[in-house]
C-alpha cells in the first residue's frame, strides 16, 4: 500500500504551483530528470537555486543533469560548491571521482582537446597499449563501487518518533519536503549547535518554518 505522503511527479508539480519558492524544487527537478525531461529539469533547478543558493542537495541534482547533457566542467564546479557547504558529503565526492576517472580514461585513449603531446608520448615508450587498456579496465570495474549521488534521495523517509541525536542538513530538507515542519524545526535547532558557523543560514530557515507552523 502506497504512502499518502509519497511525492509523485503530479503531486509535487501541484505543490510547486501553490508555493513556487518551496525547497521542493530539487525533488521536482530530480523527478523530471528521472522521467527523461532533461531540459525542463534544468530550468526548474536553475530557477530554484537562484532563491536557495545554500541548498547543497540541489547542487547535486544540478550536477547530475549537467553530466547528462555532457557539461562535465560545469557539473564539477557545482559539486565543489557542495563540498564548500558540506565538506564530508559522500555523494558529491563520488560524482567528482566519476568525472575525474572519466577524464582520465579520455586522456589515456587520446580523446578530447587535452591530448597528451607527441614528445610526452615518446618519453613513455615503456607503457604498452595492453597496459593502458588494463588500467582503463580497472577504472571501469571500479565504477560499480562508486556510491551514486544521494543514494537515499528518492527513498521515502520514515521519520522516527523522536528526532535522533545525529542530524544532517539532508535530513532537514527531506523533512521539509514531506511537510514535517515541526520535526524539521527540531533538526535545525540541533544543527545550530552542531555547526555554529552556519548559524545565520539555519536561523533563516527557522524563521521560514515558523511562518509555516503559524
């Protein structure tokens, strides 16, 4: 039996119409991306980030869309923004690794504009074609071990009866996306104690949630 709070594409589209400034724009763009509506997803995520410039999960979704369109360099820039906001974000690190490994494979195969120069190739005569192919194969096999961006992003989050002591910004955004503003408020209060350097942002979010609760 499906959960009544499940955010389908149609339901989230209606929610966005009622509240176009909602942080749900990231989930909306991700659902559009999954449906293959790449250009529409790109417009939604870019417009949303103009209003929510500190939403790290949104930058991850943006990077995924840019990668799909072959704009790897821009995707990498946005993933670096994620690491500035959340230095330990495993999803961002995994995507960065994937981009860098992809670039490495292109260079090893002699593709792209940054091809290894002729003099450099002469200096590396000891590296055979079979050795290069072996290295590339190892990277390709290693991709199966890379954590995909936000692996729990599309899973229905079941909040506990009480907010756990270990809290994250991702948890906060998921609670907001599901309309659980009281629990999201509690998470923000703990995030202020956990990461005081981002106090201004958290307090802005607290004021926004207070308006939702009144």
